[in-house]
C-alpha cells in the first residue's frame, strides 16, 4: 500500500513540475509530458482504490 501511495505522490509532483516548466518556458512539449503523467497518475490512483476495494471484499468473505 505504501508503494502505491508513493507512486501516486511522485507522479503528481512530476506532473506539477512539467506544467510549471510549460508555464515558465511556453514550450508545448512540457504540456504534453504533463498530460501523459497526469493520465498515468489517474490510472495509478484507480489501481490504488481497486486494491483497497478488493482488500475490503476479501475481509468480508
């Protein structure tokens, strides 16, 4: 569980840094990288919550 939390946190920080670089430089490549990182952050977050739900279901059964 701790690994998932760190992965999501680091992806969020990386996405924020990419968008900050886009704002600072105006280079469109940074925006694209930021969007890709945000996409993977959402997927990692969904995986995290899926694991939580599956753990709860396993306890109930």
